[in-house]
C-alpha cells in the first residue's frame, strides 16, 4: 500500500487538480491580454454585433484591428482602433468624409 499524502486534509490529487485549474485560469487570462477584435474591412467594422460591442465596452478586447479599409491588405499596416469616450457626442457618422488636418 502506498503512503497517502495530505495537506490540511486535502489529498495530493485534490491539490494537483486545484493547481491545474489555477494555472489554466492564469494562462487563459494571460492569453486575453492585449487582444484585439479582428475585422477585415471597414464594412465589417461598421457591422459589429451587439455581442462584439459589449465585449469592447467591458474590456474583453483592447480595441479593433482593421486589416484593410476597402479590402483586406489595402493599407500599409493594420489600423488599430480603441474605444473612445462618447462625451462630447461626436455627431452622426459621415461615412469617413470628414477631413482631419495635422500640423
């Protein structure tokens, strides 16, 4: 008969199972860090589902990574969008026709 090990009344297998669950949870949390919702085009981004919007608002995703504007790969690099505060109200979507001048 093999010796039984215990710690505070817990068997070795119970402790091992607890450690496994903790490591699994920690790895899942680490893998979710700096995650972006990936969209191929601006049309895809404008069609975000309610679930995707909620995930952005609650911090599940850091932002949206856009892989192209009209089609995937038509930009020099992916474009990263972050959730911005809605105060003050930015106004109606103008379809991207608003010009921004940088100095």
